[in-house]
């Protein structure tokens, strides 16, 4: 699928760039890993993924009391 998509983009004269691959977020454990990874970012890089941080904060508030899904281990 990637080859087909990038081929079509090239045929259409579009420019594109592949970003580095990362892990999927499919499970509760993946969410915990993401939260811990974001907490480990310091300094000027804290602005990275600001919307993801906001979404995790909302999720943590909404569900941590019920299930503890996003509580750091």
C-alpha cells in the first residue's frame, strides 16, 4: 500500500516525506508506554506532541479513577 500511495503522489507531482516509524497504540499497556515516553521528554522538546499530551491528560482524568489504566507503574 505504501508503494502504491507514494507512487501516485509522485505521478501527481506531489512532494512527500516519510517520517520515522513509531510504535502503535493498540492496548492499555501501549497507552502507559506512550505516557511514560512523553513524561521523559524534557526542556525545549516538551512542546512536542502537545495535543497528544492534552488528550492523555483528559483520558487519565476520565478513566484513571475507574480503572487506573493510565497510572504510571
